[in-house]
C-alpha cells in the first residue's frame, strides 16, 4: 500500500522505509503494551481514580511544548542539511531544553506549594507527572537519528527500557498501589527513555562531551522555532484541554469514561507521526530535485494518510461497544458512544501531520501558529458550551470540529495555503480517483 502510493524507486527512499519499519515496530510494540497495561490500570483504579490520574497527565502533557520549544522538526531539518555541525546543534539544543525543563518543573512545584490546583490530590498528581519534562532534553538525540534515517538501535533500546517501566506499573497494580504511584511511573517512563537514547548515541558516537554550545546557533534555532513553540503549545492545548476542562466542570467518573475512550481513539496517532518523521527526509530530497516531484510526493502522502485514517475511523465506529466491553469492562460502557464520535478526529490528525511537514519544508511557521491557535481557541469555546450540556460527548464533538478547522478549513482562507486545501480535498476523493484509474 505504502509503496504503491509513495511510488518508491530510489535506494534513499527505501532506506527511509527501512527506518520507518523500525520506528513502526517500536511504536506498535509500545502500543500493545500500553493498551494492555493501561486497561489493567483503568480496571484497577476504576473510573473516578482513572479520571484523576488522566487529569494530572493531561496537565503535564500541556507543558511539553514549553520544553520542546518547537525544535523537533527544525532540528531534523538542520541536522539533515548540516550534519558536520551536529555537535554544536545538539549541544545548543540540549542546553536550551535542559534549562526549560528545569524551569517548568520548578514552576509546577511553586504552583503546588501555593495550592493553585483545584484539589491537593490533583496538584500532587500533576507535580509527579510533570517530573517527565526534566528528561525531555535528551530527545535531541532522537532528532539526530531521524535526520540520518537510522532508528534501529534507538528503537531496540527504547523498547527494552519501556518493558522495564511497564513492569513497574504492573508491580504497582499487583500491590494495589494508590493512584499517585502511577503518576510517578509516568515520569519514570521518560527517565528510562532518556537512558535508552543516551546508550544509543554512545554506541554511535562514543561521547556526549563533544557537544558544544553556541550562542549564534541558539539564536538561529530560536528564530526558526519561536513560532512553532506557540503553535505546538496550542496543538497540545487543544489535544488535552478537553480532559482538563472535564476535570474541572464534571465529575472524576465522567473524565474517567472520556479518558478511556480517548486512549483507544488516540492510540493510533503514532502512525502518522512515525510515517511523517521517517519520510520527512524523502520530502526534503524531492523538493531539492524538482517542484513537480515534491508536490506529487506531498499528494501521495496525503492520500495514504487519509485512506488509513478513514478506514480506521469507519471500522471503530461500528465496533466501539465491543472494544470498550472487551478492554475496560461494563464499568466503562458510557465510553462507547464517546469513542464512536472521537475516533473521527483522527482523520484530521493524520492530515495535520502532512500539513506540519509541509509547513516546515516551506518555512511557513506563521501559519502553523495561526492554525493551532485558532484550533485551541475554538476547542476551548466549544468545550465551554458543550461540556455542561453533553459532558464527554460534547467534548468529543468539540474535538472533531476544532480539529477540522485547524487542519483543513482554515487552509482555504489564505492564498499561500490554499494549495494544501485542494491537496487534502483531492485525498478525500481518493477512492473516486482510484476508480477512474
């Protein structure tokens, strides 16, 4: 399917697909373990405690863009084009992320000390979950491997340490530990992932001490990423604000039902992320060769992502009740309707990945900010009005509408992005185009 749509011919692109295989293998492995352990945790804690746990994790996740600083795609692009300066690029970005991570965690510590969270328990869970941001600085190593399209070792090491972190969660389940321990286990997973990245890099380069800091490189990275940090923050905000608002406007049980549905719905979001990251160098390569080839590859990637997301959403819509009962049990039956609605947001998440890569390749960071902010604002407004009336179902409806705005409809409003609007529109008629052929 992928080979037919992407039209693989060159050895370079086959290398990208090999890299994609290892990324997909790791993500699928993590997905299966996460589904199994996550369901076990949900069954063990019950809807109320599970909702409280997800409130803390959602809050902590919103902090991630403040540490990543919009550098993920920018770093891959910079390392791809300037591999000889990798020590300076990696060192500078690592220093920046380390300072940001420590600052963000210190801020959460201050918030907790002064009781700025709705309840003390929620604040404690947020604090434990936000420990994860301290270890995000090591993700610069992952960008280096992505730029080289060599993720095999990273995938293996991360998989090993992920098994360890999952084993700790299972141990907590067997010992019927309180919800706070699972928040700590969430952060521990990021700590172990950082160790895996360090080991992977040391195996290739031998030392991290060759990294160098450069003020000029820092300014260059900030100039290219400052808009992306705002757009990334807006993106995470409209991904997680529904759970945060549900936690404040409804009961913990309602949030537990919604969180269970969202976990299954979002479990597939790794697919466009992995494919997009792995094939991004191929897109950049096509752009350097010719505009026609570049545009064709964008269209093919869009077609692939739409087909995958549509059939996934269609199948889950008619099987949601079955999967909720099998995975979570009768206690979570209210989650089924939410899942049937929320799963369709994935179509726009898949397309958004294509758009994000195109925006980076075209240096149109301003639109990334504009679209993400519009999505965040629309999601907050829609949730504000729909949650009090429909609860979790209203949050799911708000999610679909806001995702469609930020990833599709807003593209038609600007001349610079209208071409992507029609590319996505063509993808939505992909079955018709294939039938004509």
